[in-house]
C-alpha cells in the first residue's frame, strides 16, 4: 500500500499542488475522522509545500470526542477555498460526502484520490490513484502505510488510529489477518489502548435511547425460512436503531430515516451468519438500490447505508413505504 501512496504524493509534488482537501463521508464516524487526520499528517510530511484542509459535512457525536486529541478541525464548507487536489477518505464516491459542491474543482481537472475499505464504486475508476483494501477499517489502511514507510506516528495520532480500528471492527468482531499485528505496532509507537477504549465508551443520550424504543415499537417483521427481517422508521439515529435490533435477535435490519421531503436515508445491518449464509454484501445491496433512485449507497459486508431520492411511486403511508422498501431489499438479496 505504501507504494500506491508514494505514487500519489509523487504526482502531487510534480504538479506543485498548493491546496489539498481531505473529505470524509457525511455523519463521519470515528474511522473517518481518525483516518483523515492520519492522512493529513502523512501528506504534510511528503507534500510539505501544500496546505491541507479537512472537510466533513456532518459528524457523529462520538466522532466529535476525537477532536479532543488534536488541534486539527474539520470544515463544513469549501467556500473561498480553491482546491488543487482532493482525497476521499473512508468513502469512495462523491454522493457520500454530503453537501459539498466540487463542480469548479472538476472543471479545472484537479487531482483526485481515494483511500477506502468499502465495496467498489464506479467513481474509483475515475480518480488518478486509489487505495482500496478490504481491511477492518480505513484506519488500518493508514496504519499499515505508516508502518511500511517506517514512519513513527505521533502518540496522539497512533491513539486516534487505534480508535478508528476498534470502532469499525466492532471491537474486533470483524478483522483481517493483519489487524492484531497492526494494533500491537501502534501501541509500541505510543498509541494508548486504554484511552482509545474509554473514548468509545460513551453513554447514549436520551434522544438516542428514545429513538431505539420508537424504532422497536414501529418495527415490521418478516420471516423467510430461518431468516428474520426487520424494518422500521425513525427521524434520526437510524444506524443505532439498526444495531440494537440485531442485538435483540433479528438477522437483518433496515431502518428508514424520514426527516426530509426529497430524500430518504436507510441504514442496513445484519449478523455475520446471515451475510455468509445468504452470500450477500450489504454495501453492494445499498449501492445497487441507491443507483435505481439517483442516490448513493455503500458500506461493508454487514453494515451499510444509502441515501435515495423520493419519487412519486413511493407510497405515502409509512407502513406501506416500509413494505415497499423491504421488497426492494429482498429482491436484491434473492437475486444474488
């Protein structure tokens, strides 16, 4: 991976790049935040003449706690910033970065790069270089680049990268063959494992707990053979509600966020056993459905999300809308 990264920085230096933007996906999670900051530090070393900005349209409450580790801050607008190059970090398509308009950037044919661990998206075929590895997290990708380049990350960045790995691996439920050796090396380089764990141990707010209770109450269940599918709706905290439903026993959960007139957000979760038994990747399913409705989607084997544009054919009744969306999902799963 370090060789691909060096190709990126060589091109940036050849083009005398002045302004670089690193973009995370909207509602950035700890993996996005930690890997973006880790990437910024590397670029500052290898492209020292450039100015590097961090961008995030929105950020989760938990992710905001990570900013206590660093002086780096994320911007939510690119107004008055004329970027020469962009990196998508922990996402691989422009739709997922939220409300940033990059039309002027692409008009002047700026350099573009992707560093990510999600399912493939067509946008990655259009960038100058990409690093796409199916590891536990994008933080693990960045950590391995540090290690391959024999660069010792500062202790705060090593701790941030640990947080990203712990979070996205669901405390090491999902790992690659290199995950634990990478964690060990980060700790040897000053990463504080206890601090990383304590940062992720935050109590749910009353709003999140209420969302989980409402989502459970509104849920529709569908049994197909040994598989139990659950779908519900909420206004926010859809990923948290989906995780909670997996925890209480469903095999597959889809939570629809109905808080905008022209767009629907849907969070998908499943058990590992469900994904393997049915040979499905939720990231691919989210991408396929989103493409049918001029939206965006992607994710992992057992966790994914999508934003789709509402159309006239969508039922107005909420229960019927849930049934309609579940039919779309079941059709994708059964056609695998």
